[in-house]
C-alpha cells in the first residue's frame, strides 16, 4: 500500500517526523480502531484519531446529544442536540475526511455485543462512564486478543492506561479495578462536575497513546507501555505514571477465568 499524492500532502507533518515517517503513516491507514463512548473523552479523541489517518473506525455509543454535553464534547454543535451521538460523530468524520471508513453501533454494550465489536480489530479505546461497560469491554478484549486503551475523566483529574491482558505477563483492566464494579455504579459528571478542557486533555492524550500502540514494531514512536496508567492532574497541572501488576486470580485474564 502506498499513499496517494493528496494523502501525502494531508499527512506531511507526520511523515517528516522520523519517529513516524511514511511507513508509520501507511500503517495507520491500515488499522482498525473501535472507539467505545463518544462523550467527553471520545469526542476529542475521535477528532485526533481521524486527523491521524487511522483508516477504519468503529464508533460506539447509544446516547443522544444533549445541550449540557456541549460544554466539553467538542465534536457536536447545537444542530446535533437530540440526535444520536454515533450518527452525528460519523457525519463529522465523513465531512472531515471522506477517505476514512466509518462504521457505527448505537446499541448499548453488553458482554455479547462487546465480543462482536472487538473481534479482529487492532485496538479498542474505551472512554465510557460506567464500570459495567468498561469491564465487559475489557473481558471481550482479553478473549479476542485485542489491546485496550482505557481512559476516564472527572472534575479536574483523568487517567489513561494501556492493557494487554491476553499477554502472559500483562495486566488487564479488571486487574486494575477488581470485580466489585461490575454493576453500573460510576459517579457521573452531572453529579460531580467536570472542567471541559480536562476532557479535552484526557481525550487528546488518549488519541496520542492510541497512535503509540498502533505503531508498535512499526516506527520509533511505537511504545504501548502495557500495564501502565497515566494520571493527569488539572488542579496542580502535572502527570505521573504507575504500573499495574497482573493478578494471577483475575477472572478476566488470570486463573480465575
């Protein structure tokens, strides 16, 4: 596969980076990424994932755009209010870059649907807001042998972690949070509040890390950093990172399966 002249021009600022180059850009064009959740994290993530030239995107969200979303979900505008997020997001991508292949799913995620969505893809980026969905997606990724980027944000803090629980020495998301959160019991930003720009920071960082994962063994920028979680602090701006150990008894990726 080679890039056409118009694609070379579009991605010239990537291609001149030695850490990405032409080989990296071609690799991105061949990748299939599933983005679960098109809200505060998924909205800015999608903008940069599409801008990076990831060739095939599956967009998953069963929600509709609400006026209160516009404070942080920069993908949408007032004309989208009342319309499905997945449909609105697909329209944005096709207007932004018609060459990208876009599929949508506007049905609520459960373990069966999660398994069907992740089968055969290169990477899943989960930006949903409840643990039941996150754990269903994580378990499906482990079973399918697909890496997972998990991102979360609330108030002035965020986190982005890369998981490859299907690998013998690497943790999965369930190793990180445990089994106590299989119920849909996450706090919501409606209850706790959220700085809009914080969602943008976490979402764009997740997109950057997605490019790292997709370019593993392809270019110098590829570095998945499996089992490591990045904490982003917006109150006293800074970041720190810690590593999650694989739980041998984990029912998602260990002997507890």
